[in-house]
C-alpha cells in the first residue's frame, strides 16, 4: 500500500475511534491525530508532485 493511502486509512480509523469513544478528551485527541494523518498525506502528495515535475 502506498504511504499516502495508508495515512488516509489511518485517519479514517482514528475518526471512527473518535466517534465511538465516550471520553471527550480522548475523542479530541483522536480527531487531532486524524487531522495530522491527513496533513501528512497532503504534504507527501505535494512533495511527490514536485519531484515528478
């Protein structure tokens, strides 16, 4: 699996976990983690485009 696809999948899993957890603090942490995964995937995709240009 490609790294960006893997990061996006991890973000989906973290979002799902955030919805299922009862503790608000943990839910916010999981949402932040999902956001970080998506941001990292975006940066990796951007850098890949730069290399191929």
